[in-house]
C-alpha cells in the first residue's frame, strides 16, 4: 500500500488494510473500515463524507487524495485542511465564513427570487406568449451543444419557473427541475400543467440540500442555465452534487455567464473594461443591491442581492475533482443579457430598460472590444462509465463520483 508523506497528494488509488489516519481535503470520498473512518473523521475536514465499507479495503473513490501520518497532530490537520500540498488554497480564500452568516445571505436572495417570479412571468423579457405558442426559451447554442435529449431523464438545477426546463421537455426529455424558491416551483408546476407536460417534476430545495430532496435519484443529464452559479458560495460542493446526480455515462451541460464578465465594473461611464470585482471564489459574497431584476418590470421590495464569483479554473477543477471528464469548455463573445450598458444587440427587439434581457437575444461588446474578454462559457462533461478500483488514477481518471 502506498502512503505519501505528510500532506502529500497521493496520485493513485490503493487498497489494503490500514489503521493509519487519513485526511480528506474537500474532494475525495473515502470508503474504509469503520474504525479507520472514525479516526479519520476526528482528524479531518468538516465536509468529509465517509461511507462504511464491510471489507478491509480502503479506497479513494474520487479526486485528489491526501495522506497523513497516523500521529498527525490536530493543529496540523486543520492547517492542512486549509490548503493543498503546495500550500495554495483549495478554493475559497475565506473558507471560514460562518454557515449561519451565509444563511442570512441566502434568505435575502430567496426573498428577492420569490418576488421576481411574479415579475418575470409577465415580463417582455421572458416572453410568455411566445412560450405558450410553443417556442423554446433555450439558446440555439445550448440545444446544439447538449445534443439529443429525447427519451433522456434531465435534472435542471436552479430551474426558476421552469421555462427552460419545459423547453427541454418539448425536446423530448423527461424533466425534473429544482429551485429554492417556492414561488418559482409553484409557477413551474402551473406552467407544466398549462402546456400539457404531465411528466415533469418540480422540487423546492436549496441546491446544497438537493441530495436529500431527490434522494437516490440519478439522471442521464444534469443541466444548469444562465445566471445560476453566482448564487452559490461553494463551487466544489456544487460540483460533487452535480456529479452525484449523474448516471454512469451521464452528461453535465452548463451555459453560463463568464466569471471574467462578472468581475468587470458594470457602472463605468467611460466604456472601459476594468476589473473591480472579485474573479475568484471568496467565502464572503459581494453585495449588489438593486431595485430591478434583469428584465423589464416594476421595482422590487426585496432589494438585497448577494453573489459569489467562481474562477473558470475553480469551476473546471471542481468538476474534474468530482470525477467528471471534461469534453469541452467554450468561451463566448456573446452574452444573453445587456451586461454592460454599452453592449450592442443584433437581435433584441426592444430598447432601453426593456431590452436588458430577452429570451434568445444576445449582446456583444463593440467591435474594438469584442476580442478582449469572454462573456459566457459553455461546458460539457461526462461521468465515465467504468469504475476503476485499486489502480493508478490521477485527477480526471478517477471514475466513481459520489452518490
Ligand atoms: C437566473 S435563474 C436561472 C434559471 C434560468 N436561466 C432562467 O433565466 O430562467 C436563477 C435561479 O436560481 C435559483 N437559486 C438561487 N440560489 C439558489 C439556491 N441556493 N438553491 C436553489 N436555487 C437557487 C433562483 O431561485 C432562480 O430561480
């Protein structure tokens, strides 16, 4: 059995009995004998997920794995938990933000989303009449890059009031949507009834409670659409949740605002692209209070708005560490809403405030800026089909996402 030195990244899976201490730093799931696990549990990460295994086999099921000596001091374990073997942070620089504090931010966001639903369903931006006539709200790039969904089970995380989810249903998928807004879920169910999609399921749950809300279910496809990740504080846990919902061979697809775009100053009058906002994931959110949502409509009462950015490397690495195999990451020069006031649209039909976001319309930077900054990205990743046990496996070769 191969053990690395204290804090060293172990590049391969291994098997055998062992009574040493293990530490799992955010990405690996450990299966082992219960005695070992208790020992490991004492020493290691708050978020570790240990699974009892009846055999004398210790197996790292996923991702980066760190080994520590049995006489690891607790202080060392805590220090190690804060960083990887090179001493760099594994993710959030400010990981010590109190979960209760986050609850406050999530509650404010949820109130805002609840209130937004009623505005969105009647907005020009979401174009309900068009949807009721049979149009799909998805962007052509999503439909093309996702590929054929007919007959597949599809989970849409953060589905809002279900327009995109039900567009996938119109393309033949058997859909489940999940959102933490009760108003959004009610509206999604109503919309499904209204258009006669009888086999759609909509579930109210926070993203981080999704495993419990959809206990044991796995899907052919997990999909996430525009404007979803900025509401989540921990991208690594998000990636583990995504991976856990995929059947072996299943596909994850996301079409999202680029973190480089989120980092730009959106208030400038001089039309310069200037970074003033965090690009990397921080434990603490940025506060962007606002009286309006991103589509046309009246003022909101719930103006609180808390967002987290996640660097593209953080997102991709989190998915790989969760056991997915990346197929592509495309960075786009178009964006689905008027993210900066001087952006131009070639296909939006309204102007001014009413044009900020319209289904399937895109905006871009003026010609002289168009090659300077990516505005959106799309990413497709697979959950590999085979499980390799006790073989050499580095990041990206581990083939057993958590469930
Ligand atoms: C911009 S919408 C994304 C859906 C889709 N792109 C659309 O425009 O209709 C973002 C959704 O994320 C949901 N959301 C935000 N934070 C969440 C959380 N922690 N758990 C689950 N859903 C969340 C909101 O309720 C909202 O419906």
